[in-house]
C-alpha cells in the first residue's frame, strides 16, 4: 500500500474562484500539481480551503456541514460548502465575520482581523466534520497563519495530535492586525514566544513561530529575510530558526502561459519559429497607439502601481534616457501618485510612451509577447511570476537582483540584472540592453535561453512533498511543542505591556 499524505491547504484566494494577486495563482495551481505527483510509492491527498467571499459564485457548490466555534459565552456558526478544482476537493468556509467583509482584502483592520481569524480557526475544525485527518496543515501568509497557531495550541492540549504545520511566506511585510482580543475570545492563550514583543499579537509572526516549517517562495528570499532590509523586524527570529526555514521557488502555469497556443496573440510561436513573434510587436504598437517601428526597442511593464514594484525608478529613469531610442508601454493600476507620474511621462513623450492605468489580462499577454524588454526594478520581490512569463514569451526581463528575480534571471544570458535601487543603476542596465538589441542574432540567443527555462510547477511541487515527508518522518516532538502557554498574568499588566510595545513598534504593525 502506498503511503498517503493528507494535506489541508489554506489560502485567502485561489484562481479561478477568486484572485487578487499572485497568491491566487499559487493556490489555484500548487494543490493540483501536488495531487498529480501521486504514484505507486505515495499518494498526495490535497484539499483546498477558502473563505466564501461574496464574489465567489455559489451555484455549483454543495452544502457540506454546519458547526460552530465557541467565542466567549456565545457560539459563532460556520457554514461549509464543497466544490472541486481539477480533481482537488475545495471547501468554502462562511460565517458572519466573512459575510461582514465585502471584499477579499480591505483597508479595515478590524474587519480583516475578525474575518481571517474566524476563517483560520473554522478551517482548523473542518477535518472533524468530514471525518478526514490531515498529516500536514499548509498555511499561506498572515490570513491563514492563525490556523498554524491554533494547531499548536491543540497539540499542547491533545498529545495525540500529530498534525505538522507548514507556512509559505509570500509577502512578509504584511504581518496582519492585532488579534490579541480575538484570540482571547476564542480561548487561545498567547504563548510565551521568542518573538519581538510587538510581534506577539500579530497573525503572521504567531503563525511563523508555531509552524514546524517555514518556506519562503524563493531561495533568495529565504536568505534575504534574515537581514534587516527585508526581515520586517523579524530577522533575528529567523536567524534563530534557520533549521526550519527554506525557500522553494514558485512555479508557473505553463499550460495557460504558452505562446504556441495562446489565443490572445496575433501570431503564435515558439523558440524554433521566433521570427513570427515580430507580428505581435506590430500588433501591440497598433493597439496602444505607438508608431509601428520594428527596429525600435519596445520596453514593457505589467505591474501593480506600488513603490515596492519600483515603478518610480523606471519612470524617473526613462525620463533621463530621452536621447536613447526606445518605446514604452505600461499596464497597471494602484497608487494614484504613481499613476499620475506615469501619465505625465506619456504627456511629455506622446510618440514614445503609452500608459494604461487599469488591468487587462489580454493586453498583459500581448505585452509579454510583443515587447522586447520587460522592466521589473522591484525594491523587493519574494518570487515574482512576470519575469517568468516574459521569458516564456521571448521577452528579455530587466530586473533588480532581489528574491525570485535573482533566482530566475541570469545577466547577459536570459536578461539583464542590476543590484541597487539607484536610478543610475537602472539606467545603466537599460543602456546595456539597448546596446545589445541591434545585434539580432545575440538578442535571439538571449530570447531562446529564457524560453528554454523550465518554470513548471512540477519541480517545486516535488520539493514541497519532500518537505512534507521530512516532517511526517520526524519521530521527535516538534520543536514548538517545547514552549508552553505562559502563566496567567493579571489582565491589566498584559495590556499595559502590549500598549507600550505597540507605541514603540507601531510602525511594524
């Protein structure tokens, strides 16, 4: 009989049910890839759990169970529904805290704290309702981190509970809001952790501390968070937990993103038919209103308008490169100041720059397939998928050497890389690329090197399975079980200490 590994996979979003960012791509693809690894030696039974956000269509969902969570002197009702995704069972959790929030993520910390604490703890109770026991609890970012913490508390209370927890770190700076009162209401004590004082009441740090394994979404990001620039105040904690910290690069849905079959493109192509790609460049120039100029390097950017993405670096840099021959198309929305900055560039250079302050999935694919150079000057980038898509579509990425960008792009071989966030460094990299471009045989070699890279999920999924096996095989009591809840302090003293810490460290929350 093959070994069965049961994995309860928790996420705030998952394509195609609901998607806001890159997490939606990961959660919509990785569970299917994990399940596909099942064979004669072992079986992977992955089950995905999502909040039933109001935007999710419910017509195809089946009612599964109704149960409740104790909160103070009252009960909070949980409604569970069931669907499927490529053979993966998908469970949806609903209840008043989720209904009260109209969006996947909001700017209301109180609403989000209530919503995701409820979701995490309700998901943790779900296996009892379906008579199925996971070996692994896999959480993703702060929205599900309290499930890992709740699981640890249950291990303290029930020594038979051997469910190991894993948390994937997609975007560390988002640590979540203060949940101390919510945890108290649900009967979960705050543990005596080795976290910084200000972090002991935040979901992500609590989940990281309680997890048996922490997995960053790229090897370089796993190293970066050990340092102050990227560690979000937790770098010393990570340094003490390097034995449980690793990095696994996110994959890409190579079936969806395939220039040979992509119906959005004007011309399909592969590495052997690369000259056909030129038709997509002309089509893109026509669509956005740029002059049709096949010999002019076309720079593309598909991004969230955010300082993290280095949009300001790109815009300032291009303004300083007026004497260079280039065209530029940017697609993205977000920070109004950055949108205005981008529009100003277009006003100044109407024959060279086009800006679309919205999101258009089809236009994004046309940029990947039609642009010559793809700009990603990110201040930090845990993994990133745009550079992978760009390379797959024959577009050379120009990136800062951070996170997954460092792990996927090789300078002068599959793209262009610069090190720091200075506009001069970005400009120097652009100049190198523009000097490279006229030699079309060298440029084609650059394109083919990028297109030859394997960014499929399979290799990454195999690494996750190895991590699961390692945790299951460990016979010793998991490390976090060595900690116990603290002796009860007078409530007033606890709150005085936490208030003082929040004043000092409030910027991190």
